[in-house]
């Protein structure tokens, strides 16, 4: 309500009351304006700024990055190697892989050019070797399978109870019977989409350029069929993911069409979990229509151990289960991100920088453990000796700031998040198996997010479930240091022959001999 300055009260007390109300209103507006400015700054930094969560003082060498690029880049003609009677300087380029096939191309001078000015013919004294890369576009080969037929000329002979007189050589079991798709083609197409983020419509165009008409609908059909054949493998992976001491989880939106009565614009979710026995990581992606706690109740049934996650309330409910079989673990990367948001929003915040400095000290200890390959018991001992004191000091420092910082500011929200998550943030100190953050799970989400930017949506719940299953297989292979294409080729060659649980067990990524795949 606007104040009419022509009808102000005459009493001093009434005037004071008006001034106080105006002042409070002004402060309220200033607070809202400040908050909106901070949100704008965060949005600008998110869209146009660097995604790396590092402060300037952490990387002073970046100031001269362009000078270093020009100074250190090797010249094209610097590549040299050892030749007879000569030693030449090698450039900065790394040698090409030894396992690549090589073709020797010999360059010789013409006979006339070998004649020296003195009239004598010059003799060969050695050679200079330069390696260059040639690429041959993908070749498509049609496998023509000739199945020989055999018949018996047993006319007039008693044949009752015998098998048919005509027999034919059987085909090898295949992933998709009566399909043109071989294991190599399936591995190529699925690696393209789920590893390299190439949607099927782009692959359709790529195949068309080399003369092959391969509709995207066909590739979609193949993906769903492969997923259905791989369900026994995925079931064993689900059992294995619960067998370890730790489960990390996160979720990200996905748009799925044709979800029954739901609108096509309604958000669905892809949930990602990482767990398994030590040294045998398993990643599982699962499509679910909502972000509700119902999903966690269903998929964490029977799990006992640590659950590492962010501050989403649905996870908190799992930590409150009556059987107390799940203990929640916080993520220091999420805490660190909150204080980086303060820097983005308010610029030079001494409190946020101090918080980041303290968190960085914790990460230095984790880096030491990682680089020296410490076993879990040694990691726990190191944390108890060094990290615990830093964590306790951080809590005391934060407690002192609460009363001084406006709770609705970006800094206030960062402090509130830290305090809300605090019981979970200290759990990593008690077990060396627990990482300080949930970054491994977030890294597993990244390939899906990159792919989502390209293919935008899933056509149906069935397609979304198939995508989840195929991402699970490929990302589990990558987590176990297997190259996805070669693993899928191995899997598709052997999965149709699998019959027993042990057959499927042998095909799990962490049970496959990596050297055999590479050979």
C-alpha cells in the first residue's frame, strides 16, 4: 500500500511507526534483490563459466596457459627416431601404439639424383623413419552362410523309428535369430549409442553414406532384443551389486513418451547405483516414472550396508528403517559445490574461500591414499590420524558462523546444507572402503546425460528400460577397465550359448580375461 505524503499524521509516534514500517519493507526488498542477483550470477556462471570447481589460486600456471601452449607444442617436423650412424632429437609427440598394423612405404632418390657433383654415385648410409596415421573407413562385409544339406538313400530299407532322411548343418546360436545382425554389428551399433552418444537416426545416416540402408527402427528393435536376452546377466549383476559394503546412488531426469495416462512432458527418472565386491564394481541403471521413495523401498529391499547419496529426502527415509541395516553416507563434493556457488553468486567471499580451503585439505589426504594405493584398513588409520581433526575443526568453525550469516543468502543455504548433512558427512572416517564423495556415481551418470542431449527422449517405458539395461552392461565394463566394443563382441558371441548360472557368471565384466579381449 502506497503512502500518501499529503495526509501524514501529525503525531510523532505515528510518524515513527510509518518510518519503521518503510525501513523494514526496504530491507526486505534489498534482501530479495540480493538473493535474485545471486541466483542470476550462479546461472550466468553455470551457462558461461568454467565447470571445473577450482579457484584461481589452485592453478596459478593457468595464467600463462596460451604462452605454454605455443612454447611446448612440438613442431610437425620434430619427430625423429634412431637411424644408422645418426642420433636425432625426438619431439614431444607420443609414439603410436605398437599393436597397430604397419605398412612400409620406401622413398628412394631417382638414379640421377644419386649422382654427386663430383661425378660419383652416392651410397646408402641409413634411413630416417617417420610414422603417419592412415585411416580406412569402416568396412561392411556380408557373411554368406552356406548350410549343407544331407540325405540318405535308404529306399526299401526299414526306417521306422529313425530320424528324418534329410539333415542340414545348424547355424551358430545368435543373439537375434533370423536377423542380419552379427555380434560385431550389434556391438558397433550399441557402442555407438550408449558409449559414444550417437542416436540411431545419426547412425542411420552414417550407414547410408557407405551404401547400407539400416533403418533406425531396426536398430531400436535390436537394442530391445539384446536387452531381453541379457536379462539373466543383469539379474546376476543386481545380486552382485548388493554384495559389497557400499552402495552409491544418484538420479537424473529423463523424458519418456507413451507412459500410459501421463503427459509426454512429465519428468521420469533414471536411477543409477554403483556397488559390488571390492575390485569388482557393478553399475546398474534403472528407469522409473517418478523420483519418489517407492523406488528406493523396492530396489534396496534386502540390502545391508552403507548408502552414499546426496541430501535428497527420499534417501533419508532409508536411513530411518526399523531394521537399521542401512547407514547413510554424505558426499563432500556436494558440500564443496555449495560453497563454489557462493563464489559464483557473490564473487569474493572470504568465508566461502575458507570453507573450500578446509575441504581441499581433506581431499589432499584422500589423494595421498589413492596415489599410494593404500588398502582400506590403512586408509581408515590415515583418516583417523589426520582427517578427523580437520573435520571436527570444520564443524566448530561452521557452528560459529550460523548466527552471523543471513539464512536465505547463498552462503546461508550452503551452511544449512552442511549442518543438515553433517551426521552423514563424518561416516567416511569409520571405514576405508567409503570414498569421501559420490563422484564415481556422478561420473557414471555423465555418459547418460551426454547421450540424453542428443536423443532427447525415450519413445516408451520399454525402450527406457532397455536403455537402462544396456547402459548397465556397458558402464560396468568400463568400470572394470574393459573397452566396451570388444567386451560386447565377446558377450554377444557367447551369451546365446549360455545356459547355466555359471555360464552367465563367466560373462560378467569382472570375470572376463582382459588380455583375451585385447588380443
